[in-house]
C-alpha cells in the first residue's frame, strides 16, 4: 500500500508541513525511520530522534514545537498517538480482511450457518448448530465447538478455541492459542480429602469489540455466564475464572488472574501479574498495579491500589519508606534500649 502525505493528513484530519506529494508505504519507529516510512512522536523522551530520523514523515501533535532543525516532513494532528493508532488500525483492516473463501481441508457441520464474506482456513473446525455472522475470519487450526454464536467481522486466529455454547458479539478478536469457554475450576472437597468435579454447565459471553490475547483462558460459568463486556481488552496469558464479570472498556495486562465470581468495574486497569481473589467487586475506574494482590472489594471508584496485599498507593508508598529503613530503625531502637 502506498499513500501520499496529503492523503494521510486527510485521513487523520491533520496538516502537512513539507511536501504533501511525497509517498510512503511503511510504518517505522522514529529511531529506525528510513525513506518511504512514516513515524510518530508522542513522547518527549524520543524527541531527539526527530532531528536524526530519515523517515519521510513524522506525525506530531499540533502544539509540538521543535527545538532544533529537522530534515523530515511533519504531519500535525490533534493527538499524535491516537492518529498513529488510527493508521495502524487502517493497515490492519487491509491486511486482516484480505482473505476470503474456504481452504481445504476444513470442516463445518451441515447444521451450522455462516454469513457472507467469510474466510475459513485449512484445518479449521466448526461444530454443530453454530450461527456465524458476516465477514468472520476463521484461521487455520481454529476450533469452534457446538452451538456457538459469533457476530459480524470477528477474527479467530490460528489455534484459538471457542468452546461449546460461547457467544461472541461483533468485531471480537481471539488471538492464537486463546481458549474461550474452557471448563471452570470447580471441585467440591470430600470427607476422605479428595475432590469431586462440579459440572460447569454455563457459558461465556463476549460483547462487541472484545479482544482476547494469545494463550489467555476464559472459563465458562458454573451456571449462567462469564461475561466480558463491550470494549474490554484482555492481554496474553491471562486467566479469567468462572462467572467473572469484566466491565466495559477495562484492560487486563499479561499474567493477571481473576478468581471465580469476581466483578471488575468498567474503565478499570489491571496491570501485569495482578491477582484478584474470588467473590469480590472492584469499583469502576480502578487501577490495580503490577504484582498487586486484591483480597477484598474496592468500593470507591477511581482508586489506584498497589502492593501485596493491595492497599491505597499513597499509603503504600509512605509505608514503603519505612520498610526499606527497618534495619537502620532496628539499630537505633537497640541503641536507645541500651541507654535506657
């Protein structure tokens, strides 16, 4: 694909400082920019590269003021990061939506239905009584179980598995190796110390525009549904247990784990390796820091919690200033005891 800077500026509702007829066909990091590529500058830490880059154009925000001369062209936009994201989305749409038709061997049960403009890759499998919408891309080795519902324009990447009864809305993306609807972790302890499996008869519901990362698992509900609400984005290697509810536009980073029947409010952020115990509620707009363990409900919206176990971040940082000086404080205490 090739665009002029003028065409890119029109797409981004921006303006060109330089030659609008220059053509670009590639996206580059600003520190690695070469002729024919377009980069962006949104973080002042990378500003030095603007004066060195060989990229044909750099996207910057409208209020950016260069401190030194530069040799590239600028595309000024309202927000550089958002605009570059828009370019990436446009590029992804061109590449991801280019495939169509059915590769062989692949299998779809005769009782299932799939809409127009779909793609089914080699060795993909679709079980019984599935309803699959228009423009769905099912890549090689993807597995879709029985009675699965998938909305329009979803992408099921290679090796992803959508288990029986799962429901996906429109524009969902399931990345390689992810498992949606796997059996929840339910076992009842017995008198002899063994555990008896509890049948998991519920399902998983992913609302519109949900993304599930590579090798992430979303367990089906014991009864009812595990629900990932619209716009939520789940990173790679995340465990979401049975009957969890994740609110709209919440993001969950890699290696986080959410135990059964917990509810995460909308517009929240769970950083890497965050751990949530079962049967609690997290208020909306909560940020949970990396490696933070949360053992009780967070009722006040908009808080940031950090540490193990999780506590208010300001309180934790004050406490930490004491933690790191405990050895010195102990010495001083012993000296005072000797003088007493």
